[in-house]
C-alpha cells in the first residue's frame, strides 16, 4: 500500500523545506560536489542498460531484457528528462519510474545533462538536439517525459522542435513541470504556505544559475511564456500543495487557446511531483503514466 500523504509531507517539511526556503543556504548547496548519477544496481539486474556519450554527457538507455514480456508496443520510446531544479542529480525515484516504463515494454532514453552551476541550459539543449536527431534517424516517435525542471525542459525543447520544423514527439508527459524559472506568478506565495517541499527563494537561485545570464523570458527557460500552438497532446500532473501548480491554469488556458490537447490531472493535497512519491495517489498516477507512455492507451 502507498504511504499516507501526510507522512510524506511531514518528512519533506522536516528534510527539504528549510533548504529551498533559504536562498543563502541553497546557494551553498549548489556548490557541493555532484554525486554519481548512474543507474542503480537493481535496475541493471532487471532491465537492459547501456551507456554512451552525447555532446560530452552521459546518455543512459534502459530497455526490456531480451525475452521479457512487457505490455508495451515494440516501438514504444520515451525520452525522459529528470528533475532536480537543474542543479540536483537524477534520483532513485526517477530510476524507479524509468524501470517501470522499461518493464512495460518501452525503451527509455535518459540524458544526464549537465547541471548548474557548472553548466547551463545551452549545453542541455545541444545535447537534446543531438540525441533527438539520432532518434529521428531511427524513425522513432518518442514520448518526451519530464518531471519538475525536466518537465520545463521537455516543454521548452518541444517548442524548439516545432519552431525549427523538426519531427515532433508522439506526446508530452509533464510531471509537475517548472514552467517559469523566474517564479513570477503571484499565486506562488499563497501556495507556498502549504507546499511541504519547495520554496521560491531556492528556486530563484537555481533558475538564475541555470540561465547563466540569459533572459529568463526565453521560452527555453520559461516555456509557459512560449506558444503552445502545434504541439502534440500533453498530459500534465500536479498536486495542489506544490508551488509549480500556480502555472497550471496558465498552461491550460494557453493550450485551450491553441487547440492543443491537454489532459490535466490534479491531485488535491498532493505535493510536488506526486507521481514519483510513494503514496496511494502517486502509485495510481505512475500506473497511468506507464500505461499511456508504453503504448497501451
């Protein structure tokens, strides 16, 4: 059974909230060495895992083992962009979802893009351009999926694909996407009181480092400011106790105006990236995400 949402919220408030709510402390956190971001041993035992370099960064491919009987279609491909405020490494909960996707039959491409403050968004986009070109050469039509910062990167990258007339993904799956690195929505302040995890102060520090001096209005950094016209269908997942939820109504309005299909899933009282969290609501959302991305919807 899933863990009760209140227990998860209490844990996050005790261990994470103070970090994200203190700009100076968060700035010091950014200077800490990055940990090894490799796939865990358990994932390697259960799935076929391969690695190679793209634009100087690690690219991990996770696929069903030969002979596995996943329920997905043979050509299910997912490009997964992990979250972490553009400064934190891929985490165990990301690998858990990635493993579920692979065991359901999908081949999952996981670019371990460079993180701030050592790297900026321009390097991430260069890596994604090269990786996506390889997928297009293989006639793949992936679902691009991302959570939190990775969700913002997923939407921003899809907009650049559209703007450059390149092939579009089959769909976008955005898990609590961070859509404005400048956190300009005034509704954030009201939600932050209830958010047990994130704080605006820390997010602003991370966003500035990721931008590397670029204009935060650039849709590659703040894709909520870009056009939603011509994009593939979007699934988006938000909890109401999550400051990124403030931009969900804007995303919905812009998709509606652009006639871009949006399936917005909102979990009342859930925290940031709730589909990655071991609660009942999170477990149900993970099943839905895997079913839809692995070609069964």
